C-alpha cells in the first residue's frame, strides 16, 4: 500500500483520529482528507500525463529526424561507394575514347542534341583552298553541285505582289 502502511497501522491511525478529533467532527475531517487526497492524485495524474506527452513529442521529433535522414539518403551513391569505393571498376568498364574516322577533319561535333541544333549549318560552297607550296596536286574539291558564292551569301529576293 501507500508508504508501506499495512492494516494494523491504519487501524491505529483511525483509533488515534477518533480520540483526538472526536466522533462528531470525524466525518467532516475524513471528507477534507479525501478532498486533499483526490486533489493530490489529480495533480499526480496531470504531471504524469505531461511527462508522457513530452516523451512522446521527443520521440516524435526523433522519428521526424530519422524520417528526414531516410528521405535524404542517396541509395544509388551508397551502392556505388560500397561496390566500387575507389572508382577503379567504373574506369575499367568505360568505353574507350576512339577517334571517329568518318568525321571530317576540323569539323566540330556537338556533345548534346541541343548544341547540334544551335550550331550553324556548314557552307556547302566553301572556297577551295590553294595548294600548299611545294606540292603539285590541287586541293580536293567539295563533292556535290557547286553554287555561286553570291547565291549562298544573299537570299533570293521575293517577287513583288501584283496590283
């Protein structure tokens, strides 16, 4: 029981209270004592409830932090660093950087399709390069029909509408 008080001790307290307080005022004294005991229990329950609520909130905040860490977790990066921590495996499976023999010398190849759209189209009627000194062969001519240089530089004028 409360404060390790047994039935014999309670009987002794009751007899002393009956003698000291008297039989006339004893019921009123027991009501007052009951009121204070009830008030103490209520305060104790509220205190325990607020402690439990603080613990739940602290655990909830801890769970929120764990959830936030879990959502920021980069699984692909973790797998990559676990499987290949030095990056040696990734380097060994990269395709070799071979030259493109079908590409014209001096031509710029775009790295992305957006860059390909942004690059201007090469002029089809490029002026032939003069042969280098000491060689007797003429420079290679571009294949395809040659267009006059004035047509390549200026667009065709539109016909005027008739009135």
